[in-house]
């Protein structure tokens, strides 16, 4: 299912009202089209909006990509690493409430590692000392848990490697041909190793990752600061840049930053939630934005 809005907007324009694919529950007044007819009209509307975005994407000056779940399927590796770490942590505390996939999307996805730990712990009413980024993974601190998760992730990346999404590579090729600048904006401190493993590192001159954010004291998503920093490095105004994100916190960051277009990539967060969080359009794969369509 695809959803979306049109092309570039000037800084002074308001965000267009988005249609909804969900029935309101109210009765239709006499003379109005049936729900079936309305559903077809909405579907056609989304298709037209997708076409508009596809044909105008190359007119923007820059595209800023999130990494995990947008360029590479490493979001799945992160999900498994978080699940293993938090499940073990809860079991050791005698907490029988399971850590779920929805917990990942609600509290962790797209956020800097320690922010994700804090957010999940707060959802369970658990308080731990903050600790230090130098804490050992065994430490029962916020930073210790974050480092424990990173150990899990690094192990999987080293043994299994990673391959970029084919549709994302095709879109990168098209943007290169169109002379559109590109950057990676990721909350992960592992962005460069992941890009290197996927064979994409040399495609991006600008990479604003978790390490850069820490060095520059930039707040993480859903704050827009990391995306804004990438646009500034490229020398592109935010309203001439596109944000590509699969996380609710990421699309919220794109909307908060006033970027020209925010594209949500639905890898499991849910199209409706991505739209509600600020996406102008939602696609299942970035190959849908290539002019000759998905392969």
C-alpha cells in the first residue's frame, strides 16, 4: 500500500491535508458514494500522489537517508539484538512481561542507543543508574545495557554480514544520475561499518551518525538536528531536501525540521502510524520511487 503527497513545497506553504484510508465510522449521507466507491477513489488518489513524488524527486537538491531499514535490512539485526538483551535483562529481574516487537517500534526504533534504553525502561517503570558510555556490557546501568545490545549487534554483523536493499540501490543509482546530493543520517554508532559491509560507504560523502551526534552534542531523533546538520554539510536548505525514514521517530524528525518531503518506508512500523508521525508518503520499498518502478 502506498500513500503520499506531492513535490517540493516552499518554506511558507502549509502541510497538505492528508487523506485517510480508514473509514470514519460515520454514516454516509444520501447521495454520497458508497464506501467501496470511496475506497477506489482514495486508492487512485494515493497512486497519483506516488506518481507526483516519483516524477519530482529528482528536482530536490538532496536526499537524506536513514540507514537501518531504509538502505540495509540491519533493522532486523538490531531488533534481534534488542530482543535478546531486554528479554535476558527482564528475566534476570523476574519480570514476566515479555519484550515484544511492538516495544521495539514504540520505544526503541530510530533512537540513539541509550535513549532507546531509557525509553523502554520508563515504559516498564524501571529505574537504573545512568552509568557511563565506558561501562562494561555486564553493568546494570542504562549505558551498560546499551553496550550489551551493541555487543549482540556487532557479533551478528561480523558473522552474517549485510546486503543493501536492491530497491534502495536502484534509487541511489537514479539520484546519482540526476546529480542529487545524498547523505546518511543514522542514530547508530555502527553506521560506517554497516555501510562498508553493504558496499555503500563510498557513495556518501556526508554521514551523520551516532558518533557525530555525540561529538557535536546533537539531540537524537525525533529532534531534527541530525538531519539539519546533514543538510547544512551538503549546503542545501531543508526545504530543498528529502528525508527517507522507516522509524516513527525519524519521520517525526523530518516533519519537525521543515524538510521539503518526508518519505516513510514501511518495514513494519505501519503506514498509518508513519503518516500520523509526519510522513508525506509511505512506500514498502524505495524501488517504488524509481522512475521505471519496482523490479
